């Protein structure tokens, strides 16, 4: 989806981006403003780190996580876009029924999890990523693991 973001930065969007689930809307004009102020220096060959104004932060995070499904890390003052979406993640905080009521089982720290497509749009990308413990399955099950509980695993 990084290519779609890059294309939209260059040519603009044709209609507003809206989400009833998140109660957020980004108009064509506001997207152009965000593109000029934050995304113009995007380089497709390396990760991109930039600072963002506090009032624009929720819109930038919404666009990058929910609309473009990119992996981003958020620091207090910076946002870093990972050009290649990681397929493998490591659990850094224990996942159980108390902090993830929708999880079918408990996952310990250090467990490798694999990205699983979000077929039925049940994952809230603002909060987490659809992951599963098996790399290949016929039915491709997944559960949402929150961003605070996983980190990308790069070999």
C-alpha cells in the first residue's frame, strides 16, 4: 500500500476519505495539505521518519494505519513509516484474555506471529494488526494484536 500512498501524494485523491467506525473524515483539500507538509519527502527506498503537529497527528495516523495499512511507529514527536510491511512480528507483552478479550488463546513474550489478511475487515488498524501464530493455514484465521504488544521482526 506504500505505492498507493505515493501515487496519491503525487496526483491527489479524487474523493474524501471517511470512516464511520473511527468517526473521522479527511477532505481532498486537507489531504493535499497533509501531503505537502508531511509526505512530500517520502522516499520509497528507505523508512521515512518525520515530525507531526499535534493537531494533525490523529489524521496522519488514521491515513497511514487504517487507509493505507502501513506499519508505523509513533514516538512522542515523530512518526516513522516502514516502507516494507513486516510479515513477522514478535510478542513483546504477554497477550491474554484480560488485555485482548478477542484472542482465542494466550501468547507468551517472544512468540512469533505472522501477518494474516483481514478478510472480513474486523481489525481496527488504529489499535492493532491482524496476526496469527501459523504462517500458512487453509482458512487464514487471525486475531487483532494491539500495536503496544508487538514489534516487527526483521531477520
